[in-house]
């Protein structure tokens, strides 16, 4: 990582806004809903569970990235990012009522989220 990348990351952290956070939660919710639709073993009971799951996923992603430096993007960061994304999805089931996912569902869901992130440019879920 060169100095320009560090400066961009520092600027991004300092220029964080509520609008950006809400947009990221909305995009995460849409991506997770699409992943749940296409993934066996992955269920969401309602819109509130979906929105709460999007917030929890965003917080867990932020904490993992802050403490380990691993960005939980399923395709952008290789096998480590893929595994972290699957673990974040699986851990979310213990925090959010109405969010159910099996181990295989988390693995397939991370794959689906990775594909969606690859297709949709910008800041998607877990990115």
C-alpha cells in the first residue's frame, strides 16, 4: 500500500457522512435480499430483519476490517475475504431475529454476494 492509498483511506474515514452510511445500508440490504432469494438455507422473515441484518453486517465488516485489515469482499480479497464474508453472514444469524442461515447457506450466500458485487459497481455489501 503506497502513500496515496493510505491518504485516500484516511480521507474516506474522515469524510464519513450519515447519507453515505444510509446508502451503504440500503445497498447491503438489497444485496442480502437478492442473495437470500437465490441461496438455499438462507431465509429472512421480514423487512425489519433485513434492515437490521444490513446494519449488523456493516458493523461486523467494519470491525473486522478495522482490527484485522481484511476487507470482507468475497471476490476482491481472495479466499480470506470470501471466508470472512461467509463467517459474517453466519454470525449475523445469532444477532438478528428472523435471519436464518446454515453453514452451507453462508458459503453459497458469500458466493452470491461476491457475484453481485462484481456485477454492480461501487460500494456494495461487504465492500
